[in-house]
């Protein structure tokens, strides 16, 4: 059988970004969109943390990419030659960062210079969203443009009259950086301050702006934004949006657990010994979830604001998805135990129908071939709306602001 591949054709940057996120999410059990709720998840993520994605790793890549483009242009490269030069330096950067010792979030950490997705590709949309990249084009298009501004007639008019594709305010690269022998992810104080200002300007009235303005260092053990003490200090519409995300994550976690319980039953029926006992495990997790929902505010939750938030992000939710979420919410308001919910024909049928509608012939509960490939858990984690990636970004900025690392 021919292996599956993902080819990068000449699609828009938005299409490419979405494809990269899909690839990343398939490697994370908690993020797999088994029940077709990804549109709501992404709308809430964009509401709270615009300009971000699950494929971002470390904050200093926001500087590495423009540094390389501008340096390549300074050396006389343009068009395809510039794109090729930047690609080569990005691959060398992997070794330089390894030599620097901090490999957390290193793109290419496992496969090295042979990595397929390079930082420029991964960060491109965010660079544009935060105003660091000032041109709405693909990398090949941008490589053909002037990377460095023409001298202004009046120094005070530099920023306004600049024709560069990168914002002229980018802090300069450290001495020796372009030797690419050794560097690290530690932002200098100037770099951290500059990046924070870009985010604050580009993400008004969002949780991301709120946290960056406060200079927040997230709680190291916070799994979700609503668990973080700094994020819980937010008020007004931002707090309202965070509450919608928290309730949606809690409510739909149960549907994901029941879906996996049904898969476990299906696996046992097919004689898959490796799945023996999983039904009991998921029943216990459903019991814990039911106790949590019983003490929550889901009983008073009205969905109108959730649908409005999604629409505001250009992701209106279909009537079928609204019906599924609403029907599931009504079910869980009855105060089930995990065992009772697992045995409920109404609940089981609701989840089965949802998977069948979403996947058709590819639904695991109907397709024995795909069921044989099931690993024992799929989409079982609670939605986190990119919080682990946001937490790392905030930590990098806070480190730079507080410590003022020299950065090499």
C-alpha cells in the first residue's frame, strides 16, 4: 500500500496553516476531533488567543525567521535564491540550538536538519497576525520583495514610510548569530519587550493581551487557562469568553469518554485482547466526570453566547452541531452516574449517530478495519484551547523581561 503523504501545493497561507495544525493535532490524543467539534474549539481558541496555533513552540522563533530573511537580503539574495538561503540557515539553526543546550520546543529536535516543516512555515501566519510580517503573501512571494526598508528622507518618518516587508522595529540579531554555531531560546530584555508590544497591539481585548500586559508568568502546573491564577483575574467580556471555553470543555469531555467506551466495547466484541478491561477504565472516568459536572455550573449554562462567539470568529456553527451539543447538555443535566450514562441507550445512540454523520464509512463504530487500528484512546483529553503552547510563550517572554538574558 502506498504510504499517505501531505503535499504542499500552491494553496493560500491560511490553507497551509490549517493543514499543519491538523498534522500536529493528530499527534495529540486530547486534540483529535472525533466528534466534529473542532470548529467550536478553534473559534474559542482564536477568541482567547488570536494569532496562535498548536504548532508554535518557542517565542524566539518570532525573531529567528525575520532575522534570517533580512540577513539573506543584506547579502544580496532575492527571490528563489533568498528562499533557498533562508531554508538552509533554518536547518543549520537546529544544530546551533542543540549546541546551546535548551532543546525544549526545538523544531527538528528528533529528525534534525531533515525536518519537513521549518520555523518559517510554522510561524508565518502568526508573524503576519502580530504585525511582524507586513505583507500578505506566501513565503515565495515575500522572498521576491524588498526585505529591508529604503532610507527615509526624515528619520522621524522611518516607520511610516518604510517599504520593507518586515517591521523595521525588530531588534537586531546578537553578534555572531549568523555564524549559527551556538544559540538559544532565551530572549533578551529588549527582544521580550518588543515581542510583548507586538502582541499587545495586535490582540486587543483578548486574554492573550491581558496576560502579556500583566507580565504574567503562568502557573507551572496549570493544564487549562481557567486553572491559572493570572488568567482568573480577567474580567468583563474576556472572562465571559473564558467561561464559555471552560464549560464547553467540561461538557464535551464526557461525550468523548463515552465515545471511547463504545470503542472499547467494539474492540472486545471483535476479540481484540489488547482492549480488554478498557470499558471498565472509561466507566470509572465517566463516574469521575459525572461527579465533576454535578458540582459545576452547567445546569445554568445557555448556549446562545457560545454560538455568538463562534460566529464572531467567522466560524458559524451548523444547526446539526448545535443540536448535538444541546442534546448532550440536556442529557447530562439529569444527574447520571458514569455507569448509568454508559448504559443509556439515548446517550449511546446520540454519540454513535454523531460519529456516523461526521465520518460516514470511516466511522470506527461501523468500520471493523479501522477499529483494528484503534490504539485504545482517541480524543480522551479535555480541550485546552492551546493553553500549553500559550503558557510556553508567556514563560519565554517573562524570562526575558525578568532576567534580560544576553542570548547568543
